[in-house]
C-alpha cells in the first residue's frame, strides 16, 4: 500500500490530520476541508471518504480496511479505537426508494426526497466486512456489528449485533477499556 507523504496530505487541505497517520494514495478523499483525522489512523486502498456539509471526523487509533466508504451530507463521526473491516459503507444521506420521487445526484433536489442525518459512532466500535450503516444511526461505545449486517437503528453500548436488519445477539467484554488505559499509561498520556 502506497502511503501519502506529509507534504501530499498538507496539499490536500484536510481540516485536521494528526500524527502517525497512514493514508493510502489509492483511496479517494473528497471535500478534504471538511475531513478531520486523529492520531494513529490507517486508511487502506480504495476507501472513499466523501464529506458533505456536516463533514467527517475520525478519532485516534482507527483503521479502515479496503473499500470502506463514508459519504453523505450529514456529519459522520467515528470515535477512538474503532474501525471497519473491508467493504463497509457508512451513509449520512439516502435516496427515497418509495417510487414517489426521482433518485440520484443528477436530479434537481426539488424532485427528490433525500434523507440526510448525522451518523454518530462511539469509541471501540467495529463493523464486520460488508456491513452497511444508514443515516441517523447512533452507535454507542463498544458496540459491534457482524459481517454483512445492515445497521438501520441505534446500537447499544458493548452489545453485539448481526443480520439484516441488524439485531442484538449478545453482549461484549469491556476489557478493551482496561487495555486502552494500559496503552495510555505506557505512552504517559
């Protein structure tokens, strides 16, 4: 994976980019002035970050595997120590599929009924391969979605979800919080 240099990143005009980031030169970044990236973040090949008016905010210690996409007019925020497996899509905008309106970005907005809503993803959140997150969802700290899940509703803290639509199937250990504290102590933060 080719990594963008600090100079290349600076030329792109991101709102903020932290230290120790690995941004693929094969990923696509749109409206960089509305994208904020924390420290210790890796974005792999063929990811697409397309920030709308709300922007995209990524915390610290996050990893986004190949073909992850984050897009839409609403704000997408992704907390610390989280990430995605490959082919995860996070949307903060969605066309109306009822047939009552036209759809697509080339159609004037007065003929569409696009739903825009912020997506808030907490800390220690992981999405399995092929999962899709729809607009307006709040994912609390520590929640996880198994592969190929369709997240249409909020996810509770430290719970596991799976399916189409995603349903709660269990709970998750909170030991990652102790590991986080140990890491921060080792870094003297």
